[in-house]
């Protein structure tokens, strides 16, 4: 139905949620075929990083309703620069960390009606400092080609644990 009028952009909101991996692969393949056939843009909204990594040319990471990081998929996956993106990637299970505790981002997402002052990610961020309490970081160019991020420490290398890497 969404394709009936030949849209230039298709917004697919969690199209593979709750599907088994076989059907998920079929859906992603179908999307890619249709996209190529009709030269249509696809905005895929997903919580599944593996799906995003497989299908997306560019990634836009959102937190509390705002963009916190964006860039080419390979660049963002290879070198996440926002603390939230770093935390997300760290929390993906991997065979290399078998037997170890899975790192998780502490706390819970904020109530959108009562966002914390300053940076919305501040209560959960291992790098939060005084400026983060009073000033919400704007989305700005980040190191790298066509990268953008919203963090006061974008120009400083960060480790997920909170220390300089
Ligand atoms: S602005 Fe501050 S609290 Fe927000 S992500 Fe950056 S370091 Fe963390």
C-alpha cells in the first residue's frame, strides 16, 4: 500500500521487528530490490544494529528524540564518537566476549516531558561534566568526512569507560 503511489521516499518503521532471521533477510532483500527498481530513498527506523549495518548507507543515531550522531554507516560503526553510540555498540553481544558480563548503558531513557537540563544523555553518560549540566550540545560537524555529533567532547577522543583513549 505504501508503494502504490510511487513515493520518492519510503519510511519503514521497524519493518523486521519480531521476525525470525530468515524472514528478516527476505524483507531486507525485498526492500533493496524495490529501492533499486524504482530509485526510491528508504528511511529505515530500527533498534537492530545488525539490520542497520547491513542495509544502510548512512546512520543517524537518535536519543530522546534528537539526532546525536550521523555519518556514513562504515564510519559510524568503525569509530562511534558520541558516548551514547559507543554505549549502544558496546552492549551488542559478541562471540569474542563470551563468558564476560555484557556492558549496558546505566539508567533508563528520560521522560520526554521532563528532560534533564543540559545534555539529555547526561544522567547516563560516563563523560558528563559541568558544561553538560547547563548547556545542551548542538549538532555540529565531527572529525571525519560528513560526520556530525551532539556532544561537548566531540573533538576529544573518548573511551566508553570515561577516560581518554
Ligand atoms: S555533552 Fe556531556 S553528557 Fe552529553 S554526551 Fe557529551 S559528554 Fe556526555
